């Protein structure tokens, strides 16, 4: 593989690669780009993701989206149509075998699910169902539907689902590698996602706007806002370069209200700053807020409270979209009813907060200042490492620990950065690892953690971090000693 | 041989195509703090990798995690594979969100016990309790010479 | 009846009245004050309400209290013990017949409940169960228990329950008349509550601290904060005069976060101001926040979201206690499980907010300023009308509409004051009736309502008020036109 | 006699020892807006007060609200009392939280239908729907001379 660079794939490169991609599983044989454009062009307005986002953004509304996917088409269709009345845009969560391109195992999962009469897969194996199967699904729905997964190499998945009328595609070369894979080199997943973005870019050039959503929450566990912001911005830049024009950047709830509001506000501002500076002006940017991605309380009433806190802060921060959790979260894949309950609770909270005063405070401003200083420091170093090329830069940044995602499974990630909550529950850096943050920012983190350590009469240690990870499911935000 | 000097070594990992790394890190931290020697294989571990590590490390137990719902598919024939490789007696634990959806835990437990796992845990299990069970179960399966329970009883009775 | 005045009842007056009160139902015959003091003195610390409140206040914790009451002792005991693990202090809600001193009908309800095998009463008929029955209940519990009701003449109820070891008593001569009765003259209910307060004062003098809690939310529907604050302050002054020393003042959630936080913060400050100015210094003041008292959504997930919003704001405002609602709220008296679910969701939310930053904003400060100006204006007029006597003053204030509670059933209430929400959901005055508010405050209300009217392109009218009353159960805070 | 000119007069109140005034105000406002003439007795209304007001006002229907859970106790024999006073045919509605606790509505409805109420409503009922039903039910019970449905059909057929 030649060295990665952030440059639009040439038509020749793309076409040659495409021929190979479509051969990796028999269902690839039925993909045809012109037919795909025709399918997309025939979608009614109420089934276009980009339109739903643009309207919500213009009207200041917040869209709700659940997560859902089962093995068989008819069951998945029934599931989505059962969720549809309670949400604004639909998901299709892809199963874990497909995410790792293990289509044979996915097929076995389909067959065994058919035999068992219940889904044994944790998602919808779209590649195995092929363009026709996926089209049957899209035809049976009345709202826009997005592919949500966790696939380092999603090229075939993108080809098939976009040809079938899915109008939004989640993921990115960093955000679907670092938290979702173990051995995949970062330059390889970024290169594969350049392909996905280029495919979306080609639709854009053909007059079809497909929404792209880098995966915001990463590992979903004590991720400092600047870490996920840098990934979102870099993936945004990579996507824009390939011709993507409709971007939704994400953030996963951290738990502290001031920090969460600051994170979502700064995300939009920072992204616009870097995109405009890179010379892009004709893009549409929206945001997505993920309700708590960490461990949930087992009790459904308590889980609903966690969901409600996320709904409140997402609306206070005016996110364009919320990814909604369910009261069954602690137990894995939820039932239809539990998924509906999560949506109904979220809707009620969003509605009650919708009209209320904009929330502002000195605490929020401080958090914004800190996040912006952190993002600028890391972005500067990424661009320096890449000699101006953000693709090259991010690969080297991860290799050297300049970028470092906590609790990530990927070997491509150093795993030295260690977060911990401060005395008010905001996420700070217990160990910044090799991330080149300014001294005053590091001092801020240190002071905040020292304040908590004094309050708890114990030294900061990895025990504190372990306690924090387990806190929400034990009904607390900060993991205090008993 | 007294209890403090005994070693409790286990192989830990997340099975299949599952890349949930957080619980794996927390488990490692808490078990280590509890005096268990943990060989952590991380996420996306195959049955073969578990078994080979258990042999290479001479581990007393294998702890299989599965969070993503494919546990039933991924754990098929695990005990049989262990037996084929001469690990018929190894302590085999499994825990997490083992199936798709919220199912009655007793049913899930029975299904995995049937598959040959010695103990089955929900994600909410108290980890201190797991440490206690691990020590007891590993002790119970130790060869006599290394201080099997019945042997230990004799030693204590003499003291 | 001689004219009401705010003066401690003499021993002779109290004793003569007492002899009459205890004769109004046979169970009164078993009440003995010395025995009652002995019962209270024998209560272990964990069963004393005043102690639980003082400790929570000192440690900055927020206590949770459900509402619960059924007809029969054993069933009520089982209900409270089923709630006990999920709350901090216990309630005993009294049935509606007892509230109107209709003990014969309460007895019929007990008998028919026994026959039906299920409670046909909406609460616990404590007078009919008598001192022995109530003691059996208190003995079977392990936490402090309060009498919660809605009784204009609660003299016998107080005698019996306090003699049995209940250590807190809700209500007041205004707050348990205006929203709870139709024909009872205000001077009569105030006089009857002077008796209740004097009884509590006598316990205080005997070394037994009984907590008294005026009922904050009144009609629970669009009550402007200043209205409930004036009632709370006046009832506090009346109680202090009779020797009460442990007061918990209440406020019912209005829905707008800034206004709710401002209301709870100003309540404590204003009460201290008036109590200290009246010469009282040796009292203990705490606050109680009632989760949404208006109509609830029927759906349990949506209802839980309403509960969670209340839990969040109560904790942000650092209330000493929260009265917790249930997901069954729309359907009336909840099951044990629903009541537990409300408590668990509330606990989770309170815990997640507990450690977080204090919330402050210019909006909150504005609301505090407005509430304080309103309360001072009305209190001035009450004291003027009563020639310095707050009891006389409040009776005349209600008679003339200087004080006016929206949506109240009592004839003693003018019912001219009409509230409506503004464009951000805060409660404003559509019609101030005869309430003597300063011109700048009235202009503030007018402007805020005009802002909403412009946004909705309709004139402010009673239709807007009707829409607001029905809004939360229809999943909104502000009742906008469809 | 055309529909617009007909009067729909009802007596409204909250029964028993129930003092929930808010719903009563809202009901009055919405029904009035819907063209129903409402004689509102407010809260804490006895069966006698309902019946006397219905006679005095010549009302076509009585709407009983009960929010506090004692509905079953308070509504016993309501239809029988109406019959005793010559109001055997009056339209009788009841609505609210009629019983203690969350019970299956169909069961509650059946119980109150058995007690002689023509219609039974949960608190969540759409009030516009109640207005429509009230008009139809009052019309259906009008004496022929005042424009009973069958009479009206003839008139319309002639026009």
C-alpha cells in the first residue's frame, strides 16, 4: 500500500478498486451505479435523510433516531415500522459479522435465525441480503433510513445499501477502526473509507445528496470531548475531500451538563473553523448527540432516568439529532417495546425543554475554552506531523500517541491517555499520555483532579478510573469510594 | 501449601467478533486487584486463541466475555474443543449479554451450563463475588499434589 | 367565632377546645398528651422526621418521599415497607372522607375494602384506625413517617397521629382550605390550624420536635411562584407563633427550569427574611419540591420523563426533600411497583446531578428578582389589611382578591387571577385580578405574554390558558396551537 | 327544527368529597367553546345536588367527574336515584380516575355501565369526541316533538 494521503481518489483508481470490491461477495455483482442513482432519485422527499436534517436544522428541531437491527428482512421491516411512529429518522444497525466482512458467518447467522424463529444476529446483514433485499426494506418504510455499523472496511456495504436507497451512512476510517477493530492498520481503514466517501461524493455529483455521519462517541467511555472532536473534524475533512457535502458530526454524552453543552456547541464551531480554513464552503453541517454510551443501570426506571438526562442536555445544546437508548440497555439488544419506551421518554423530555431559555453559564464558557484549546493544540500537531496532510498526520498522530482514545481495542491506538472525572463529574485527564496539550490546560486538568482527590481523601489512581466507569450503572455519576 | 502462596492464573478475553474493550479492561483491573493473575487476550478472541493461551500459560480457568449478543453462536462446542486439547477439567466461566434481547436469565444460564460452562454471569454480577468463586473453583480442580481441598483439610487438621 | 388573630392560643383556650375535639369521634377518647410525648420520646433517631431533615440539610443531601395510603392497616404497612428501601422518609396519605371529617363514610370505606379485598379508599383513614392502629403502623416501619392529607379541620387527625408517633404533619389553614374545600370559611380553617400548630408547639415545649410542612403546590396548576410563596410564608409565621420550630416550606414544579430554580432559592431567602423580621430566630427551615402536580401523560415512559425533569431541577435547586410522582400518575393511585419505579428514576437522576456544578444564569436571577418584588408587594398589603396581624390580613386579602389562587375550588378564593405560560414556558399573569403588584412587574408579565402571542400569532385568551393546562399530558410544556 | 338551533344543556360536577377543580374548569371551558350550555356545580357535589340541578335546569345530560378514586363508592345507585326523581331517561356520563389504582379500563367501564351510566371515559379522553357523543346522545333521547332523530329524518326528507 502506498502512503496514505488526503486527496480525492481519481476515477481510474476508484473504478479499478470498485471492480475488486464488488467481487468480494456474490451480492456485489448486482450493484450498478446508474441504477443506484435512479433508485435514490426516485425516493420521495420524506425518505431523504439529508432533507430531514436540513429541515430540522432550519426549524431548530431535534430529530430522534433509535438503533435497531435483526437478521431477517421481514422481521427487520416490522421492527422499523414499529419504531417509525415514535421517531423521525430510522436506523439499520448491521450485525457484527458483516462489520468484519465475515459474510459466511453472517449467512450462517441468517440460516440459524430462520431455523430458531428468532434473530441470533445482533443486526441486519445487509451485504448478504443484497441490493434487492435492502430495496425491499427501504420500500416498506416511510422515513429516511441510515446504515449504522462499525465496519473498518465498509466499501461493499456502502455500495449495496446506497444502491438500495439508504440515504445516510455512519462511520469513518478512524471512528470505525479504533473502537471497533483490533488488528486493522489505521492507514488501511482510512483508505477504505476514502472509497466510501468518494462513492458518496459521486452520488453528490450525480445530484443525490447522501448524509455522512462520522461515529462520534468512539469507545463511549470517559472520552474527553477534544478526543472525539479531533476525530470528527479529521473525518469531516477526509469526507469533504472526497466530495461529501452533507455531514453530521457526533458527540457522546459524558454526563456533566456544562461539559456536554460546551462540547456540542464547540463541535459545530470548531468544525466550521477547520472546514472553512481547508477551503470548503458549500457543505451542510449538523450535529448528533448520543445518549449515554457507557454501562447502564439494570433497572428500567433508573435506565430511563439516564436516557432523560441525555435527552435534556441534547435539547439544551440544540443537537440536530439524538441517538436514543432504551430501558433495556444493560441487557443488550432491546425489544420493540423497550425501544419505543426510550423514544417516548426522550420525546417528552425534548418537548418539555424545547421552548425553554437558552442555557448559558460561566462554567459552560470555561469548558468551551478548554475544549477549543485542546483541539487546536492536537490539530496543529497532526498537521505538522502530516506536513499539511491530515490523513498522513492522523496516522502518525495515533502511532505516536499524539492522538489516543481511552479504552480502545485497536493496536493502532497507544492507550496511554487515561481520563477520570473531576469533583463535579466532568471528564479530565489523569494521564495525558503523549498528547501535546498546552501547559495551562494540563494544569487545569491536574487542579480539577486534585480537587476531587482532596474531597475523597484518596490519591488519584487507576482505581478512581475503574470506579468512574462503573458509576452510572451503580446510580452515580462520579465513582466515589463507599 | 497455604492459600496466600497459591497462584490463581486465568485467561480472559472477549469472544468472537466482539470488540467491547471497556469491560475487559475493568475486569482485568478488578481481578488483578483481587489477587488473580490475568492473562488478558483482549477483544475478538477465537476459541482456539483462548485454548492455546490456557495451555501455554498453564491457566486454571478461562473467562469468556461476550457483550454483543452473539454469545450463543460464538461459544458453541467450547467445552468439547477444550476436551480435545486436554483441558477437559479447566474451569470455564462465561458472562455478559450472552443472547439477543432481554431474556430470562435462568433460561440463558441453563443453556450455557448445558454447553459446558461451569458458571454463567449476567453483566451486573458483583466482581468481588466472581473472584471468590474463581478461587474456590480453581482450588477444587487442582491436582491433589498441588493442594487439593481434601489434602488441605488434612494439613490443617494436623496444625 | 371571634375575629381571627395571629396570637398563641392560651392554655385555657387550647384545653377547652381540646376536650371538644377529642369527642368528635370515639377514637379521640384514647388520646393522652403525656402518653403521646412518651411515645414520641421513645422513637429511635432513624424514625424522627426533624432529624432526617436536619441531617440532609447539613450534608446537602436531598431526601425522597413517595405518596401512599390505603384503607387497611396491614395493607398500608406492607405498602410502606415495600417503598421504604427506595426512599428516605415515608408518607401516609389520608383518604378523602377523613379529610372532610366524614368518619362514618370512611368507616364504610374500611368495611367495604375489607369485603372487597382491595382498598376502595384513596388513603389511610387514620382517625378511624385510632391511636392504637396508627401506633401499630409506626412500630412496623423503620423510617420517619409523615401525615399527608388536605384537611381543613385536622385537629382530631393531628391529635391521633402525633400521639401514635407520626413525626411530621403536612398542611395549613390556607393551603389545606383553598385547594381542598368548597365552603369552609378561611378564618375557620386558619383557626383550626392554629390548634394543630399549637399542639405541635406543645410537643416542642415538651422536648419533642415535630416537623410541620405547609402544603406548597396549592392547586398544582400554573400557580405563579409568588402565590404559593406568600401562602408558605404566612403559614410559616402562623405556625411559628404557635410554637412550631421545625418548618419545611414547599413549592410545586412549574416546568420552566430557570423559574423553578429561582422559586426554590427565593423561597428560602424570603421565608428567612419574614421570619427573622417577625422576631423568630430559633427555628429550623428546610424546603420541599413537589414533582409536577398537574395532569400527567398516560404513557409510563413519558410520565417518567416528567418525573425526571422534576428530579433534576429539584436537585439543581438543592431542595431538602422531593415529593415523588409515579409513572401511573395519569391513572390515579399507583401500584407499589409504579411507586417504586418513580422513586428509582428520581434517585438515579438526583444522584447523577448531585455532584454537578451549581446552576446560575442571568435568567434565574431575573426570575428571583421578579418573585421577590411580587412577594414583598403582596405581603405589604396583607400586613396593611391586617393592621400588622398576618392572620387577619390574609383573610382580608383573600376576601378582596389581594391574594388569589388560580383554579381553586374554595368560595373563599376570588378566582380572578389567571396565569398563562410565556414563550419560554415560565408562568406569567394573564390577569392579575386584584393582586396589588408593582407596575413594572405587571409590565414584565404583559411583555412576556405579548412575546408568546406574537410567536403564536394569536391573541392571549383563556383558550391559551386551557391549552397550557392540557400541555404536559399532551407531551409539551407550552400549549401551542396545533 | 335544525341542529344549530337546538340546545344542548348539561349539568356538570365533581362528585363526592372530591375537590379537584382544574379539570372541572377545563371541561367547562372546552364544552362551552363546543356549543354545549354548561351548568357547572363545581366540586364536591352530591348525587342529590346533581339531580336537583338537572330537574331545575331541564338538562339533557348529567356529566359526573371523579378524579380521586372514590368514584365507585360515590356513584352507587345514581341511575336508581335519577329514576326515582323522574329522570330515568336522562343521559348519564361519568369520567375520570374512577377507581383506586391502574385497572384495565374495559373492566372499569363495564362496572360503571352496569351501574347505569351511558358512557364511561378515562381521563385521557378527547373532549371534542365527548362533545360529539353528547350531542348525539341528547338528540337520541329527546321526546319526538322536540326533534327526535326519526322525526328529523322525515323533515329532512321533505326538504
